[in-house]
C-alpha cells in the first residue's frame, strides 16, 4: 500500500476529505518521528512499538573493490509488531 492509497483509505473510513486525511497522516508520522528523536520509543498499544537504537561504528567491505571501509555509528529505527496486529495479519 502506498501513502496515497493509505490517505484514500483513511479518508473513506473516517469520512474525511483526502486533504484532511493527508494532513492527519502527516501529523501522525511527524509525531512518531518527534517521539523517536525525543524519547527513543513510540508505543501504540495493540499495533506495535517503534524504537530508535544506536548502531555502533564498524568495519565493512566494499563489494566492488574488496577494500575495508569504516561505517560510522548511527541511529536505526526498528519496529516490533503488537499482538493485535499479528493476529489481524494471520
């Protein structure tokens, strides 16, 4: 499902215009992003948990040249599905 398809679904389900649904979806995504930056975790009960995790710096290999390269430390986002989401998918 694309973002546009999700906007259309939200608009239909919530009886909103597509513009209002797009603003609502953008606000939710901005809230998740802000929560991850500020607290490192966003939990939506029944749906799942987004978490920001620090990845340590490490060495890698350039597949073209086979030379070792340094990969810098960075933050990565993970998602763990909640029980209701797992049940709905299965």
